């Protein structure tokens, strides 16, 4: 659910309306240049929350769900710890392993069934020849 919500949020934020909103929120941002600075994750998270909070105030009531979701993800317990997606990644890896094993089993069953169909077809033809001879 979190991944779907994040994907929807990114889609909304990539929308032209969101770009216009961010341009209004950060006047002069278009003329500012990007300078690399060293700051901690906590500082970056706090700055992002401040920007989202100011953007949220300018959004009409009832249309701030995506910004609320972003703010929630930045303040959530998993966002504060490293490796928030470790469980999801492990589950995906486990599922891939299960699917590979099932595919191998299916391939084996397919080969067996194909061989059985060939044997049955051979028996049928042999019986038909026997019936034609009599």
C-alpha cells in the first residue's frame, strides 16, 4: 500500500499544476542555482517538511492529500530509520524464489504431460492399425 501511495504521490507531484504551485511557493527558485552543501538527513527532512507545510497552506482545502501523505512519510517511524524498505525487498526476493521454484515444477510437469500425450497417441495409432487389419 505504501509503494502504491508513494507512486501516486510522485505522479501528482510531477503534474504541471504541482509545478506551478511549487513555483508560487518558492519565489525566485527559478533563478536560484543549485549548490551542493553538506547537511544531515535530519536537517534535509526538516527542510522538506517546512517546504511541504508552506505548500500545503496554499493548496485549496480537500486537495492536500498528496502533500499530507508526503509529510506523513517524512515523519513516520520507518522514515526515521535506515532501510525502511528492507522488509518489502525481502518479501519480493522471497516471492521471486517461490515463483522460480513453481516455474521449474511447471516445466517438469509440462515435459511429463507431453511425454504421456506422445505415448497415448502412439498407443491409439497402434490400436487403430490393429482394428483396421481385422
